[in-house]
């Protein structure tokens, strides 16, 4: 009885994993399952190993254990080890960070501003994306770090005090040539920033993305799921029209197993999945549960030499640092 019951549970889990990659507007409960499924399946594989193989030393138990562990390895294990490459080309370093409005602290002596400044100075990125920053926050970061930035608040109101997104280039080697705030969807006032970065004889696109965050109520969470789907589809439609190398970075408010990231990976490369180790959590939901919801995606023009989640607590999010190579002609 134990083996058939375990096989049934394995089938249910496999169905859930399959569905998570295709449900573009999941319910809040299913979104939570999608976030936790790597650990659920891994625990289930351990259950198969410790209980079934001990209690039922039969071929069926061994086959089930191998199938579950092999499925986990193919789905998550390969994404947790680096597959880096070092072709000839121009090295570029990109940092994406949700800086939580710099802790809402004002003034050049803000400890959060000092912390962010120290991290960026040590990392030496060529291009940066900041999330949850106002125009005032962006000005402070620009002054402290010598950045050329473009910022828009989420609703596109133009208010200097409201939070939003920013793209930045770090001089003197790079600067922004084109700076455009854009709606994801024309009928919704929710914005991202598109910029062209120029320097060292190259041009590439840099997009600062922050998809709408989930809310506590079931109704609003389902609405946000639909909005994220529309935003992602519109974003990818836009990116497909670009001719220059492209970087899309920011806070996607969703884990890698959600349908929107499967769609993103069909057109772009997740730099941490290519160049990082482990699950790469960037935030703790409810202060306890580690999740990876911050990403840097790049077009095929880039190779990934390394990707790191930096271990700093200036914000409730950890920064994503990607070392890239813009392939030669």
C-alpha cells in the first residue's frame, strides 16, 4: 500500500510542476506552491529514499526513488550549477538592486545610502538598474556614485518623491544616449525605463523592470497575476523588435518556475541560471522564506561569465551582479 500511495503523490506533484510552467495567471495558493515546489519535491525524494527503500526493498521503490530524484535534478539541479562561457568580446558588469527607497532616509549622511554606495563602488558595475527609487533617491545615488541615470515612478506621474525604477550607466566609460519611460501596456499606467547605453565603441539596450507586486487579498492577487502576464507578454513583444544587444533586469515578483519566466527564457538568458550557484535567493517572503524574484536577463549577444547574489542587507532585497561578455562581431 505504501508504494502505490507514494506513486500517487509523485504523480500529483509531477502534475503540479507541469502545470506551474503553463498557468499564466495562477491562484495565490498555486503561486505559493510554485515557489515552494523545489523543496517539496526534494523532501519527497528524501522520503522515497529513507522510507520506501528501507521499508520496501523492491524494484518499484528503487525506480520511484530514481525517477523523483532524476526529475528534480533535471528541473532544478541543472539550474543550480553554473554553465559559464568566456568568448572573445567586451567584458561588462551589470548590477540590479531593489534598494527599498533607501530606507526612506533623507540626506547624504543616510546609512542606507552609504551602504548602497559602498557596495556599488566595490562591485564596479558598468550598468545598473535600481528598483523602488524615487527621482530624489536617484539623484542622491547619481551624485554619490557618478552615474548617468533615467528614472520614472511606477505610475508615470512625474512626482520626484514617488517610488519607481531607474537605469544608470557608470562613467566615465558609459553613458545613456536614449532615455524613455514606457508603459508595459498602453491601457495601464505602470511603467518601466528603456535606455540605450553607449561607450567603449558599443551600444546596448538596458531595461529597468519591476512587475506589479502581489497583494494580500485573493481577488487582488489574481488580478496581479493577470497583470504580470500582460506586462511580460508586452515586454517580450517589444524586446523582439530590438536589433541591439539587450539587458532586461529588475524585480519580477515571481519565482523562476512561474509561467512568465518560462516565457522569458524562451527569448532571453537568465544570467544567474547560467552563471550562478544554488537557488540564489534575493528576498525572504514574510521575513522567513527565501525566494529568487530579482533577475538579470540578456539576449544571445551576451555570454555569462559569472552571476552572484551579493550578501548585503542594505535593503530587503539582495543585489544581483552579473559579469557578462558582449560577444565580438
